[in-house]
C-alpha cells in the first residue's frame, strides 16, 4: 500500500529535489507538487493525499496557514514540515505536524519522516486527538516526539530528557510542568529527577532502604517521600472476593 503525497515549496530546485527523494522511496505513490499555498489548496480541492510535505515560508499562504486550512478538509493529510527555518518547531507542534525536517534534506532523514507518516496513518483520529506531540532537539535538528512513545522522563535542570525506544531526546520543558500535564495520561513522579509511564513499569519495590521501580531497560530510584503516592498509582493489590 502506497502513500500519495503533496509537496509545497516556492523554490523550484528545493521542490524538485524533494519530489525526487520522495519518489525514491517505495512507500510513496503519487507525488503532487505545488509552488504556492494557494496552488496546494486548489490541488487538494480535486485530489486526496495522505501526507503533505510543506515548506514554511511561501508567498501568500505559509506552510503553517496550509496546515491549519487542512483541518477543514474531509481527509486531513499528515503534515511534515521541510524547511530551513530552525525556529518554527514550536508552531509546528501546535498545528499537529508529525515531523520537522531541516534543509538540506538527506535521504535517510526523509526516510525517518516517512516512517512517522506511515505510523501516524495507522493511528485512529481519537488516539491522535488525545496524544501530544513535542519538538525535541536532536543535535542541530528538531524532531517531533509523541507523548505516547515516551517511557520515562529524566530532569536536566530546566529541561527534560524524554526516553523512548529510540533513545533520549531533550525537551525545553521542566519535569514539574510535564508531571502536571501528563498525570492524567499515566505518568507518575517517582523521584525529583524521574517521571515514568505506568505501562512501562515491569516491577515495583517499595520496601527496604532503596525503593525502586524497574522498566525493561533501566531501574530508577523512588524518593521515600513519594513512596505512598507511587504505591497508590502503580501498585494495585487485588481486592478480596466477597
């Protein structure tokens, strides 16, 4: 099964290169190209696409304007921004982009963006609405990470490192803010430096001098003052039968 995509970029060389790179991936089907946001919207009035790879700065409608306009479509494409602008990641998160690729585009980096498009296409609209996507620093690049992919969080001063199956990703948000925002999504504060998702926890040891919680990949300490709260959130003893 292939993915039909829209590419919008006002610079002809960049547009041509991205179209070429996309067509080199076997998962990509039809590639529609547009030089302006208006052309992109006109194209989508007659064609349906699964994903849109958008430049940010274009004459008239920007890539952000396009992403917001997609909300009015019967089938909203998954959005990936492909841009030279390193400062737009936060707004990209606000318009629900699944990735943020910086130019010049490398084939391997684009392949990872297509991976995210494929994965996002397999998720229900309800799940997407309940999830949260965050811009994180990966070297000099910016990547979008979903909250549902985060297994545990490590405090690093005013920053937090989000740990997923792909490794750690630095987020410019303190762990205290994430604790408040993510509590209802199953994240539990176990230590001043750690926040864990309850579904990632494989074992809990709250007795003795060094209480811990274990995940498949790591064992994390539990603050003694947080033991009651951790027990309440993570330990669910069976109720005796009546």
